[in-house]
C-alpha cells in the first residue's frame, strides 16, 4: 500500500512538472510574439526584441511577489532557446 501511494505521488509530481514546462513554453512564445509586434513597428533588430522580452519578464516579476525564481528561470530558458533558433536561421540565411 505504501508503494502504491509513493507511485501515485511520483506520477502526480511528473504531471505537474510537465504542465509547468508546457506553460513556460507557451508564455515564452507569447512574449516573443508580443515583442516582435512591438519591435516591428519600430523597425529595430533582433537585439532589441531580446531586450524587450528581458525587460517584460523583469517588469512582470518585480510587479508581484507570486513569482518563483525557478519559474522565471524556466521562462527565460525557453525565450532564449526560441531566440537562439531565430539567430541561427538568420545566420544561415546570411551565409548562403
């Protein structure tokens, strides 16, 4: 019986971790799209997009105390991964 409870708790914990990961991915993509829209109107480059995203995340985290640092780090990881993909594609396009 004890092992059954442990197994159930482990499965619940895994589901929560997976849900948090998916939420971070969606939030990162949402921030990236919002920054792209804001930056496109200004005619700035990818560096400004990255700065806008970083500023938005920092502003959101300082506006309330209900953010965990691990959640912020997870979100920044996904944002940076998305930006790295766009930089890679841009560099490959320029090389050709």
